[in-house]
């Protein structure tokens, strides 16, 4: 990919969005092309580091650089454009042998495994920098935008008195669509080599984001992540929620049946009152007829 015509020009932070849009438009139009090395990709904006990436790894790279607060404005802009292109453009037509974005989760093996509910994802290694006596990093809204293809409801960066911890919680809601989105989030990071096992196993995690679906181990561990999970969620399995759903349905059916019974009794009472009123009215009409007949007979007797 050749963007040499723009390499010597610097931009300010206020120009990031415009420059991102310009690069993204060139990517989408084919004016700028993504270079490949076999089945892998090379970041076109990191010319000094000819590192090969799988498609999902390149997405993580672009996301990490664009979120890093200590990067130059142009670096952020071009990597934001690359991330957007990989998400919206290239991801629509995955090539053989490469991971599509997002990666579909595998069928759940253990329906009794405990997850944090409402469904939450853990995001670590969020880039931070020391500024004005504290650590600062990307906002929740910015991180949510980067993870938008997983449909998170909210992203909450975790802070202490020292500032941004480099960790965040991704909220996916309570329903089954949220669970699927959370598992897709986890599968995507794992496929690119940025899952929980990769985070624990690597001595040098680099600048990329790592993410996974919060489980019992995360919930019961010490630290700020577990504190947030325990404060805002519970541990539940798929079977637990399925049983709760069945019980709620049973209660709903019983409640509806009770309401129907109450309304039927009310209708029966109305029918009884209607019958009583009709009988009373018929009796009154009969008495009226008798009075009229007696009156008419009296008149006839007087004049005849």
C-alpha cells in the first residue's frame, strides 16, 4: 500500500477524524491496497516493522495503535482507518485460510460452566500514559466504538486513585443475544492470539488489547477486575438461566391463568346481575300491563 504522498505532512489532533476519513475512503475505493505475504498481512503504516499478521491479529494491531494515547496524531488516524476498513470492508469477504471478523464461537461444551451475569467481557492491556500525575487512557466510548462489531452495551474503564489501570469491563446485557456477542468477542481475541491464555502465558504482551468472557475464575480472583465483577454481577451457568427462564414462564402462565379465572368469575357475576335485572324488568312490565288492563276495564264499566 502506497501513501507516500502524505508521509511528510503532520496533522493535529483536531484533524484526526478528517484524515481518518480520507485514508478510509482510499482503502474502500481500492486506491490504497492491503499488502499480503502468503496468507498473512503486513501493516501498511508500520513500514519499519515488516511483521506478518493474520487478519484478526492485524485488527488487534490497528485497534491497539489507534487507542494508544502516546502515538502521533497521524499514526492514530491511519490505524483507525485501517481498523474501520478491516471491520467494515475487508471483513465482508474473508479469504480462504484466514479468520473472518468477528470469529464465530464454538458450541458450548459445558452448560454448567459458571459465567458472570449479566454477561461481561474483560479487556486488558489498554494503552495508558502518565500525564499530570496520573495514568490516563482511552474513554469507555472510544473503546466501545472499537468493539462495535461485538455489539457491547457499554465499556467501563477501571480506575484507581492512580488513574487508568489499563483494564476495562465490556457489558453485553442479560439476554441470549448478549451471550452470543460476548462469546464472539472472546473467540475473536482467542483466534488472534490475544485471549486469556495468551495474556497469562506471554512474558511480553506488547501493546495489543487482550480480551475474554468473564468466568468464575475472574469473579473469585483478587484485584480491581474481580471487585467490579462481584459488585455488578453474579455467577450463573447456561443451565441456571434456562431453569430460571422456565420457572418465570411457569409463573407467567400461572399468573395469566389466575387472571383469566378472575375475569371469568367477574363475567359470571355480570351475567347473574344481568339476569336478575332482566327478570325484574320483565316483572315490572307485567305489572304495568296489568294496571293498564285494570284501568281500561274500569273506564269501560263506568261508561257502559
